[in-house]
């Protein structure tokens, strides 16, 4: 029987945001720690510095500091960061939950980075290589940062990910009415069991 102490360490990879107490990733980290699970978080770096290489380097630092099996839990821009990171890292990964990946190759709503800013920051093109580890893409049907569900479904296919249709959950963040997202623990358990 697998105990919390022998489960893979969970590495939380936030998107382009600062720390948010009510975000599901923040709440998930607290819940997993309360269960005795090993959890680390890539420090949120916000939107002020859009250098993709800096964010990828932060994932590498955290991942290399973890001993043993590793599960990544990325949200939004964190999913694209993971795809870039996977191209260069040799760190073994047990699996990844990629929640609400944005469509960085289409214009984003006002207040989000422009295509020109994303290109200048090294985000584009978004990697479409098959990820070298099992992954689940959990996508929303009405995500304002990924308005065309079929494009995200195609991205999941490129990555070799299992696609989960979450229905109409917006961007799965506090602005969409989401705080705690209990389904994340189920996805993590499924990845850990592989």
C-alpha cells in the first residue's frame, strides 16, 4: 500500500501570475502538505518579466532539488513553461497535470501579454513535441485564454496527453469562481498510479 510519504513529490508550476491565496494551486499545495505529501512550488513570477527562459530555469532548479519521483502540476502559462522545459531537461518525471493551458498563439484578452510580447519573451512557437512523460490536459470549454477548445485538444494530442473536458469552467481560477479544485487530487492520484 502506498503511503503519502512514498508518493511522488508534487511540483506546482504557476502560470503568469503572482501569488494568489485563493488559487486552486495554492490551496492544493496546502492540502497535500496537510496529508503529509511532499510538495514544492516554483515561485510565481507574475507578468512583469516575460522571459520564458527565466521561468524554465526556475522549473529546472526546483525539479533538480527534488529527490525521487516527481509529478508536475501546471496551470495556464505554467503548462507552456513545462512544454518548453521538457525539451531541455533530463529530469525524470512520473507525470504531469496540465490544467487550463492557454492558447498563446492567438491574441489574448486585454490585460494579458500580446503576441509580440510573448514572441519577444521566447514563448512562441509553443512547443508541440510529445512530452517525455505521461500527462493529462484538463481543458475548459469557455476559457477566455483559450477560446477555441479544438485548438487546445489538438495541443493535447501533440503533447501525447490524455484530454479531459472540464466543461464550462472559465480559466479555472478565482476570477472564474474557482478556489479549491478537488478533481486535481484525483488526477494526481491517477498519474501516481501509472
